C-alpha cells in the first residue's frame, strides 16, 4: 500500500509504503463512536459539589418530640425536606464516570479513522518538517505551504520536541506523538500530517490486526 510523499515545501518527492493493517481497515462507525464517547467520558473533570445531609451543619437533636405536638414527625433539621437541609442525589466530585474500552478495540477504532481519512484524501505524508529551531513563525510558514491555506486547522503526527514547542501558540494546530494517537484528535482536525519517521513507530507500537 503506497501513498504520495511530500517535502516541507509541498513538493512531491516520492512515495511511502503504508502498513495495510493500519491504513487499510474498513470503516466501523459503531466502534469509532464507542471509542470517542469513552475518551470524552474519561476526560471529564467533576468540580460541582453540593452537601448531603451528612455534611450540612446542625441536626444533632430531634427538632421536637415524636407525638403530641400535632406537627409532622421529624428526626433532624438536616433532612432534605427542611430549608438549608442536605441535598438528595446532588453532584459530587467523587463520582466515577470513567468508562473502560478494550485496548484492541481502541486501536482498531484509531485504524478505522486513519483508513477512512486516507481514503478521503485528508491525510498527507511529509518526508520531514526540517525545523532548524522551534520557532512558531517557521512552522506556521511550513504548514501554510502544506495546507495551501492561512487557516492551520491540522493535526501533526510527529516525534521530537521542536514541532510541539513551535506549534504551541497555533490555536488550531495539534501535535500528536505517534504513540499517543486518539480518535478525538484524529477526527477533529481538517487535515492530518504524518511525518515519515512516525510510520514505523505506529506500526511497532500498535498491535491490533484487521
């Protein structure tokens, strides 16, 4: 399986061999949706918190005797029925909203997204970005040539430190290490740029088969 290879001036310089089990997978919408919802659920941060009846103050004593007053019986002013009482079933940061997904299923979902985007001509393979220093201006100029656009809505799959540092101030640009591919970032951006050196890393790191 082959694809065109470009340099950092957007000039075609040859072809690159792609692993069939990574870029030749059929589309599986259900699996991709499951992987995406799992990732989003696991990234949620809970901060909302209300006090339940065990956490509000007061209520150490029964408000009035059980019988003989003509009023309803109550055991504590901490009850949710009372003003300033505890809240029932309110949000709590200790809730566990994490969802588990089998590792091979997650990898197959990643392969399905990569294969679909390759078929839709939304992946471009780059020989090397050739950054001499981690400057935002330099990487922005390279991306403008590769994307033929001023809008740099792109995910870059590459190793090293220079590209992540240089791309930090580009709002719509995301640099992904080839060992940390995920469905959300691969779907979010308009184009995916994959550096040639990242391909053997991907093939070696992910073990799922077609």
